């Protein structure tokens, strides 16, 4: 609620002085939130003023306090109003006077009352059992304690609790009503019959007359007294002698703490209290709270709470804890309510740098028996009260998790230091002169999610599997082999030869498991950041080429099926560094030399300086090592920059495997000179050299989760979830050549969803259009769309429609359907080529056309030929026929199709079954006209022979695969020219051309990529690696249980 400051100040001054503020009907409440549908704390007061909720001013644009005040009823109320020294929490808890005095200034018992938004279930706060008297008749969901901050002694205050004037008393114990409301500002003690004798035990309840003490004619009344007798109110009256008429005060020199338990969890377990305060219907209080106040002026600074007389500070986890989760948030408890901003930085859009209230640090994982390292690594943190109604308990949250112990039992130890001069209470008390601190330490446990630092494109194949538990999820096939990512650090440094034991697949499982120590650049001087090996799984390094990357737990499952569900497709998008980089670091290690102004694109003649890591180059190492203390906190970047410097790079094409008992691996698989080198930015400097690749390495990886109807966006290096985007019944993905739009086919809604994937766009990762598959001109509807492909020249989006036996073409100019073409029976697979316009230096058929290959469930292929059509057109913009295949009519049990990025003859790879065996064939355009030809001659008569084309199989591999059922295929991107300018069609908008890394399949005078290897995923959980030049297995099959989808950069 919002109020102007003068009016609000008046309320504070008169809320307990003006009778007009209160309702005489005890079944109603003066409090505006007291009719809420949920059970919440409405207000806590002590008769002299309000204790809860707290309040704060809405800040001005300069951060100072305005005259608009809001009550803090949610943590967002606190965060959004940015508390600070110039805009603190302004509500100061009112104290009790010295001695037994009521709010009217006459003799009376001290009390405290909590109002809720719904009527109370009496037995949720008052205990009718004999045992409850040990707790002064309270169940424990509400407690009143007196805390001595000097000694740590905490004692329950003797007293009596009431709900709507009722309390438990007598022998046997029964519920008795001792008090009723009387008018606005007074209460009446009721007669209670015991053993046929009337008594008035309620005399002394706040607001009741007491003839013996002369409290008559309104002397006991005070504003709001009648509201203490209410179904929504719990009242606690001090009473040490079981006689309310002997007036008593809360103990002086103590902090009085009213604790109200709700449904929220707490890190301090209380075996007595099960749940919290409830309403009459059984609804539990949503959020609990703690109100604190003192008798007399509060002049003491807040201190850490102790667990007893001379005890230990109360924290969670406790000091010297073991097996603490990696993602632990630390709870610190204080003696009284504190200004939240004095405890540390609150969560904000920009994470903080290191702060002075706490040191949150840790020792890097250390093997058992080794001494702790000499230095710790510090982490920034945020703090937040545990509840908007509890400013005594604060949650300290590091910006990133602590590293857990690894499978070799190397363990990290956390160290948290709190500086006692930090906390300030709501009265401004603060012990700024003290130099004292409190330190807790704990061991980080083994049951932690693994950290991931995986190699990135162009040196990987992404692999998705079906299945739950440890089977499903995402894995990465490493094609670099010399990175310093997370992995097994085993290496025999005492033996210069390559040694170790191998498994049945020939992979080293002991000895020299890590291949990073074989990286020849470890011996090179002048490389920045300096390279060194590591004996922890955080930077254990690659296990070699064609192995699966691992996390710090040494699991190859880098993202679980719990996150991804059933994966149907994947697409690689823009490079992450466009928005995540150390130049744009808002908190932490800013590097002026990592700016876009210095990012060179050596393969791009038209744009020599342009942002984004290009796809032709790989970071060195791939990936760089993980730094446990982030270099940047906003955005969070925890990995070192790729290597930079003028030293000579020694890691080039060579022997990627090594020889056991001989020389170890010494070179890369790639033949490309663009892949390898020292491409990173230099450290901060007044004069910055150009660079090519910076952190964050990797790309936005889009994963289609068909079971949950969403697209999961991953950081392809760290495998963290960046975003999830809900889509109706998604079936397949396609990305535009400039990677700015992702298209998703929606099967049940007969539509295509378009998502903005441009990181610099204001609608990034938002749905920008949903296109219904309707061809109004021809009265056709595309029904049950499945496979979708974005034409590589950015002309059309093509989608096959299973139930309507058709293919829809969506124009990329307006993302509307331009036509739907029938004539293909139950289409299943789709691949689309570039438009061929003499891109490759005269090689290939310069038809001026693009083609789409559609394969039906029955294995028959139908070929679409692009336009433009019409009399002067050069293509039919329609299906034109089927290929003539020698000794076969089609492709038995077709399962997948991908374009060949190294084909100048419109080639595609198709997986199918032949003679009951797994097969892959490469279809290509064997013969065609070598120039664009119009559809008709001078007499406008068609001449089919004049435009005849012949497709056939260039290669066919049969019975070399691990099973008869191939589920997906991919090709490596190790040798690519993607960093050069794409040659786009004359029929596309030049404004949509991206300066580098386009998904177009052709470049000037060349194809975009020259893969060496074909990857075939089999239904039996094995991925075959076929060398394309020989058609034979290059290595033993890679075992990937449940493998379903393979993804490389130019995947369709």
C-alpha cells in the first residue's frame, strides 16, 4: 500500500491514541489486509507502536527516500525499493516503558499481539495438554523469549496466551473465555465459574478495569484495546505468578523476541514444532516472522545470536560441518532486527563485486592428506532476510556454487568470515569501531552437481539421448583432444612415454587418461594466460579425441533428462560472446582489450572487425580452464580467456592418438590452419591488439524438449540453462542462416512458431510470430507439420505436413505462407540445398536453383525445384519428380537426412536400411544444365529434355554400422570456411546476411565445410565414426546409451 509521508507519520503517532481508528465489533478488524484469502501476518504491535511489518520509502531516481511509503510484505517489496544508507528501512520498533505500564500511561501488564489475516485455529498456538504448561501454554508455533546479547542466554518469558479472549486453564485443563471486548478502547473481564464459584481471572488483561488498582472509568483503556479480543489475534501477556492482576513487565536489559512459525522451511531444525500457525480451515501461515523490541531505549548494537549461555554463534551450516552441499546458502542469525543493506548487498540486476560485510571464500579442492593451499578464492555474494517479517535472520548466497569433492576425494573447504562492525539495527546502532570477526568453516560434500566446462564448436559433436536417470540428457563428443575442460586428471608425470591400461574399446582408463599434459604448448613461453596442468577434475582436461567430455564428477551426462526431457532436435545459434564477455562485464574483472572494437575477423574481407567468435576458429585450449573465482560476475564468466600472445603455436595437425608405450598424442585432427592458434584477447592495457576469440566461448544451443513443449536454451560450454521457451506441440527446429530467428513446427496446431534468437534484440528469446499453415489462394491447409528446414540462402522456410501429404513454403520476407504444394505421400524427412549460382568457381551445375528432398514413410523420394516460376521463370517452384536409383526404387525404412556441406552437386546423406542392414548413401545431382534456363523457349512451349536433371547415389555404405537401425547422422566441422562471408542468393535480402559464421552452405569459390568424418548414431546406443575418404571405421564405436540426436553446426 502507498501513502504520503505526512499522513503516514500521523498514523504512527495516533494509531494507538485515537479511538476512532478501531472498530467496536470484535468480529471485525481495523486492519485492511485482515480479510485475505491466504493466512498471513497482518501486524504485530505491543500497544505502544507497531513492530511488524517494516516499511520503506520508494526511492527517487537518485536513490534518496521519497515521501511515498510502502509496507514490506514481500521480499520483492524490499528489493524493489533498494534500501541503502540514504533510503533505509524507516520503521523503528516501539519499545516498552520501564515498569508495568499500559499504553495509556497507567499501571498495566506488558503484552505483545500478533494479528493475522484469517481467524486462528486456537490449538495451533495454544496447547491444552499438561505438558504445554512447561512452555507457558504455547505449542511452540509462537514463542516469546528474552535474549541477553551480552551472554547469549535465551529464556522463555513466563506469560499467558490468548486467542479472541480464550485461554487454557483449570484442573482439568479446559478452554475458558476470560475476556470480551467492550466498546472501542476497552475490554471486560468475564466471570469464570469454577467449582460453582465465580472468579474474574481476566482482570489485568490489557484494557480491563481493576477496581483494586483503581483502574476504573477508562483508566485501563487505551486506543485499540478491544482489537486484542479478536479471532484473528494472538495476545501474549506477561505473567510470572499465574495472576494477571499483579502487573508485570518484560525483563529489562533483554531483547524481547516474538517468533511466529509459518510454512517456510528453516535451516535450524526444531523437533518440537511441526508446521506453523494455522487458520480455522487448517491453512498454514505462509511466511513466519520475528518481531524484536526492548524495555526502554534500545542503545545496543546488534550482535550474532548465540545458541546458549556462552555458546557458539548460530549459523547454518554450523562451524566445522562436513558434507555440505555445493549450492549451500549460509544463514546468519542476529540478536535483533537489522537494516538489511548493512548486512550485505541485496539481489539486484547486476550481481555485486566483493563486499566488506563478509568474506565468502574457499580453498580449492585438495586431495586427502595434502595440506590446504596457501591462498583462498573469494566469491561475491548477496544477502536477503529469510522473510519480509524477519530481519534477524539473513541468507548469504554466493554468486556461484562452491566446488564439491571429486571422485578422487579431493575436497574443498569453505571459509566464511563475518565482520562485527557491519550490522546496524533499525535505530541506527552499529559497532563501527570493532575489529572483531566470526569465522566458520565447513567441508563441501561429494553429493554435488558436477561443474561442466566442455569443448565447443567447431571441435565437437553434441549428442542427445532418450531415457531417464543416467541414460538420457546431453553429451559432447570431443574432437579437439587437447582442451583443459573438466575431466579426469589422471596422468603419469613420472613416465615420459604414453602409458596406461585400456578398456575393451581401446580407451585409456588409467595412467595417462588426461591428454592435456601432452599439449605441446605447455612448453611454450609467452602464452597468456600461462598454461599449467591441474590434478583436480575441475581442470583435468580432455581424455582425447572421440571421447565423451566429462564434468567434475567424471560423468559424461553433462545435462540430465530431468532438465531436457525427450530431445527431438537441436540447433546451434549465435556465439555466446556477443553478450557474455569480459569487456561488457558489469561486476568483476573488466578487460578493455576484450571489446568488440578489437575483435578481428581475418576470414571476412568485407567486415575485418566485427563482433562474435567465428565458427572457423577454436579457442586454445578448447576449452580454456575453469577458474573457481569468476573473472566476471555479471555476466558470470568462470573460465580463462583463450590463449593469446605472439609465441609460436605448436599444436597443429598431427598424431591425435599417440602410441601406447611410445610417444603421446601430439597434434590435432583438423587440417585447417584457421582452427588452431592463439586467438584470445590480451590482458587489460592502454593499447590493445586485435583478437579473434574471447570468453564466453561456445554458442547458444537450442534443444527441443517435445515432452514438455519447450525449447531449452543452453550455454554450450558450461551446459547451464539460459532460458526455456514454451511452444505448443513442438516437433522440429530450423534456424535462419543469420541465426536471428528459430522456427519451430507445431504439429497439433498446424502452425510454425518463430522465436527471436538475436542476442542484441530487445525481444531476444521471445516468440515474435506464429504462422498458421494456410494457403488461402489455393484453399489448402498444411496439417500435422513435422520436419522443418530454413533454406540456406534465407529465401523460404520449408515444412512437410504429414496428414495433408504436402509441403508448405513460408516466405522469409514476411514469415507468411506463400504456397502449399500437395503430392507427397506421408512425408517424413526433408533436406534443402543452397541456390546454385556459380558460387564455387565454376564447379557444379550452375542451374540457378535450389532443391528440396522429401522422403516419404515408404522410402520414396520426391524432389522439389525452386522458382521463380512463370513464363520467364527458371524453375517450377513445385515437385518435379523422383530420382532414378540403380537397382532400387527408394530408401527402405529411411530414418534421417542431412546436406553434405562439401558438395557442389547438391549432395545429401541419407540413412536407411538395405537388405536388412544399416546403410547410408550420398545422393547427388549427377547431371543438369550448366546455366539457368527459362521454363519455355521462344514459342513458350515446355521442353522437358532441355531442362533434364539426373540424381543418383555417389556413395553407399552398407553393413559397416553397429546396427541395422541408424537414428541420426552428423558431420564434423573441423575444417570449415564458415568465418568467411556467405555468398547469398540474388533472391534474398542482403540486409539479412551475417558477416561471418552464416549457416549458408556455400562460400565464394568453395563449399562451407570439408568434413573428414561421418557420425552415425545407432539404435543400440553406439555412434560409428566413418572416415569419408575410405568409408571405413576410423575408431571403435563410441558408446552413448539411448543416443537419439547428433548435432553439428550445419545441421538441418
